């Protein structure tokens, strides 16, 4: 019973991490978003192309690279649209201090006139590691169903 | 101080300004499909996408559906992707491999060479002696250069080599020296006129828009540079250096992205060509980006982006060039998003028709921010459409 309770608590902590991750991006709290990653982790946006019949990586950066890229975000000319994540954690498989999780997500975009539309849809495929009692991403992958993304953003998804 | 009205004709040579209505007028847009896109050679894909007999790709050219296929005889051919029976599409997927093409509607069948090889229930046509040998898929001229596959809907146009002139010369080694593969393809429908994307790809003045270019390309802010504009025939242009002009990745803190350099290139070298009317090939050391524009309406353009590199390289090199590609040109890249925002907001403001004219008047002895290549492009546009780019509604 104690073991089952610990598993439930771990699962809830992982689902909580996934929800908080989305909220950090919506708030553009990028430094806080980075603290959700383990030291040797990476972030990726993956997609597929039926035209070249191949999977693709649209963005893959280590935590260190992310730090530099995100620190420069405000230097760019950027899409002024506001993005909002809708995330549904689906499953988490826990094995000691390691875990895998899958979540479904969609992101809406609201333009400067207040029009909202669906921006992208896909799923997060995450590997997690528990360090000092806290679940962090070893890898956080946004695997897109959407292939036509417009307008582009300088932020992670 | 007197301020001129936006509709006042600029006090400039006629070649040095454009009437902005060429970017949003429906009649001009429609004419471009027939008098530009249907008249010249158009890039459609890389031959590595058609590596095996039976490999095919579908796309639109001049608004028409086409299928490009490598035959059993290894010849790359193109056909209108339209069945001769009732004009349904014969191929319904973006890419794949086929031994024959069969229309899904009434199951007429075609060989990879376009010949009509089967008509279902043929006895029904006996009374009228329907001759299937005359009912093959309609062919389109197809030629390749340095691995790039081009098609031309115009039977009377000169061959591809004549159309391109010598503009491809600096790309022959990087594109044709060793086998390449396509590692990236994506597309987006953006709210702008197709020519504004070609302008953005051609003029270097806008490099100042990009923070990453300001940091890494010394010639963006400088007056002179070994990087020079090159004016080709038929509206084509380019941008490369005969001397040393390196992208200074380290200055931006982005070093370590250039291994696996393409044949004939120096380390950290850039070469760009802009092919009339709708294609850009942009090379940075180890990675090639190709843009192709598919006009959807005056204010909507489908842009297709390819990323290519050497096929026979290590995983380490692949990973490095992917980072290089995605950093600048990926869908979430540093430069591409800025360019899209620029041309979308430009088109929206331009369509208000308050500022009637665009100024293409920079003369800098072909230094990168000279407008000479834009002027040459629009001269060719004017020749094909029969309209003066600066006065497109005046009687010709």
C-alpha cells in the first residue's frame, strides 16, 4: 500500500510538472521553464513530412544551448500573438528514479485583434529523472501532428 | 516641410520604383499564373526525392496539379496529375513509390511513362472505337541540373540551360559534387504576395532585420564587402564572394556548426542564388536551403522549404548541420520567423494602397545592399507580363 501510494504521488508530481511546464511558457517565464530541466537534458520539436517520407527535428537543443537561445528571445522581431497551452497528461510509467510520460497538447493563438485560433496540436513524449526528490526532464519532446505552423514563434512549444 | 502624398510618383528613374498594386491586384495575379509561371522553368523537387524507379512527388505548378516520377528506365518525367477520363486526380498522396498509377474514381490505369495501360470495362467503348493510346497522361517538359528537378509547362520555351544561363555555376560543385539527401521539408501558407517573399529572399538590405545576421555577418553593416550581388540572365541573380567573406559564427556565440563542408566551399562561406520567378537556393557551409513559392491568391502564398546536405556523412556531422539549419531556417529558427512577420505585415499595410510606390533605388556598385538584382527581376517580370512594374495599368 505504501509503495502504491508513493507511485501515485510520483505520478501526480510528474503530471504537475507537465502542467507547470505549459504554464511557464504561456507566461513567457523562460528562466523558470528552464529550471524544469535536468542538467544533461534536451528539448526537441519533432515533426514528420509525407513529402520526403521522413521524420524531422525542427529544434533540438541541450539545456545549455536553450539557456543562450532563450536569453536572446527579446532581441528578435516576434509574432505579437499570445499562445495558450491546453495539456492533457495521458500516462506516466515510473521505474525508480526514472519515468516516461505522454501527454496530448494543443496550443491556441490569439492575435492582437483578439481572434483566437488553433496554432498546433501534438503530444509531449517525455523522459524524466528524479533528482533530490524532484522530477525533472531528461528530455522534453513536442511531437507535432501539425505540419503547417504559421506564424512562427521564437519560443518553445 | 512639404510632405508628398503616398500616391505621388517618385522623382526617380522608372526602373527604380514599383507600383505596389502589382502585389495585390487580382487581375495581375491571374495573369502571372499564365504569363509567368506557365511560361518559364520552375524548380519542383530534388532528384534524391525520386531515388528509385517508381518514386513520385506531387505538387502544383502554375496552379495545376502535377506528378513527377522516376520511370523504370530511370528517366524522370512529369505529367499533369489529371485522369484523361473524367479529370480526377490520379495520384492522391504527396509522395511514394508506384509500379503504375490508377485513378481511384473509375480505375483507369497509367504506366510510369504516362501511357494509358488499362480502361475498366473496355467493351463499353467498342461502339465508339475509343483509342486508349491517345489517352495517356499529359506530359510536361522535365530537366535536371545539379540534382535540381525543373519542369516547364511551355512547349515553346528554350531549354533549361538557356533559361538559367551561367547563374548556377557557383552551385555546381556544392550541389553536384557529391550525393545529397533531403533531411528537411516543411511548408506554410503565409498571408502575403508571392513576390514579396522572393523580394525578401533577394534583397540583402533587410539583413539588418535579423539580430543574428547583425552579429555574424560583417558585411551587413559595412559599406563594401567581398560579397557581391551577381546579375544573371532572365531575371536570375546571386550573392557570393570571390574572396574571403566568412560568416563570423563565433562573434554571435554560435561556433561549431559548420563541419561536413559541401564540395567547392570555403569554411563559413555563404552563396545564394535567386532564380526567376520563385526559387531561392541558399548555402551556408554544410547546409543548403531551397525555397519554392506556390501562389494561392494575391494575398496567400504557400512556401515550401527544403533542407539538404551531404548524404554520406557521419551522425555527428548530420547533427551539427541540423543545428546549423534549424538555428537560422527551421520553422522555429531565429531568422525565418522574422522574415515571415516582415512580409505578412508589409502586405497587410501595402494593401491599404496609401503608399502606392516601393523604392528600389539603392545603387552601391553591387555591394550586398544594392537593389540592382530587384530591378533586374522586375524588368523580367515586366517583359513577361507586358506591364511596366512602375505603371502596370498604363497602356503598353
